C-alpha cells in the first residue's frame, strides 16, 4: 500500500484527510513543518505523495517544500499544497517552488480523494515510462553490442581471408590500422573535422579491409610494378570498386546504414582518388573525396612506399615522408599531409 504524508497544524483537517484516504493508502499524519522534515529524513521508505499545508507556525509549507527540493532523497516526491488563502500570488509561489497541485480550503472529502488519485495515477504513469525507457535503453545497448560484435567479426574474417590469400596483404592491413589510429587521434582534436573519438575508432578499425577487393584480383595482377602493361594496371585498379560492391551487398543483407559500413565502403572505394581529380575509380577531387578515404590515401601510400613489392626500391621512413610531402596538393589533401608530417615520428616508431 502506498504511503501518503499529510502535514497540517489543524487536527480536524488531519482526521478528515486520514479517514478519506486510509482505505486506499497508508496515511501518515504530521502536525507541523518541523516534524514533517524530521520524519522524512528518518523514514527508510518514503511516501509517494505529501499533502502540505501552507499556513503553519514556525516552519510554513513554503519552507518545507524548499528544504525538500534541496535534498536529493526528497526532491522528487510530489507535493499538493493545502491553503485557506485565496490569492493568485500564494498559488503561483507554490508552483514556482515545485508543487504538483494546489487545493484551497475548505475542501470536501471527494475533492481531496480525486486530487490525490490523479497524482498517484500520474506517478504510476511516470514509473511505467521510466521502466519502458530503461528497458528500451537496455535493448538498444544489447543491439549495439551485437552490431559491434558483428562488425568485428566481419573485419577479422576479411583480414584473415586477405592474409590467407597473401600474407603481405594481412600485414599491410594491420599496419594501416595502427597508422590510422595515430592520424585520427590528432584529427579528432580539430574542430573543423567534427570527428568524435568513437568515429575515429570506427574508421581506424574499418580501414583494415580497404583492400578487400584484392580478394577478387588474379594473383598475377597483385604485385604489379609501375612499368606493367596498361591492361594489367587497369585490372588491378578494379579492386577499389569490387571491394566497395562487396560491402554494399553485406549492408543489404542486414547490417543497416551504420557508420561502420559507410566508413568501410568509402575507404574501399575511394582510397585511390587523388586530391587533384586524377585518381580512380570516379576521379573525385578535393573535399568531394570522403575524409576517411583522404586520410587513408596518405597512410596507404606511406605503407606501400615502405613495404610493398610493387616498388623497385623500398624507401626508408624519411624518404617515404618526403615523397608524401611532394604529392601535397596533387595526390593528397594538403592539410592532412601537414598533420601526417606533424605525427611522422610517432608513425616511425611503429614502422621500423
């Protein structure tokens, strides 16, 4: 049975209110504001509602509600003010202090019961809404955990497939993720890019499968050098579109329009686009190229200069950085090249 506290210095009012409500509620009658505060502070189980007389000696109803609203344990208890004063200023002051309702004296038993029932119904509805929101939040969190788990599994599955196809592809993917983490840790600090820490983490993780399309490329085209025949180079270039196409099909199967899938798709498809519009597959230019793909383009090129068998001569760290800087404004976003240059020694530490 719900508890209701009635605070009134008039004993006749206390008796009438108690008789009116005791069939439905456990009624706690209190005859002064001081006693009410002491009782509330000591009660292990608080009342669900307080009926509070405004006009009491020593500590009046306004003072009681002010004390209650300043205590975390008491501030959410609904309060109905009781008063014989018939003026708008008193009523407005009660609402301003946080009262839920207002009853003018003298009141009938039926009116009191109805007003109390309304507040109890509102309280019940609020609790149901809180429970619903809590359950909804738990359900959403559970779905998010499942989606993240699925994303992790998709990435690791594809990385494993790349590694089995060619161990160098797997090693490349793992180095790319680490280099992207360094770049993104700095980029996310800059307001102009509007990247959260979660975005950065998602992008760096999804970057591991940017070469997914190479699973569809014949072995003879995988390690072509710059002097290869035109048709061979064109065959290799198809990996960007094929990887993105595979990811779009996964999305259609139920992964939804998640940030993860969007980032992964953009990096697969656009990491070979150039700042000046001379790249592939769509010849995008400037900021039309998604940010994550522009970042990856720099990191991918650096790793290829250091470790890829496609190059006749592998470069050391300083040489590779210099080559990246030379391609500023043509192949790469100039602002991102500057950030790469700022972080180059961190990148050097993890790329011996």
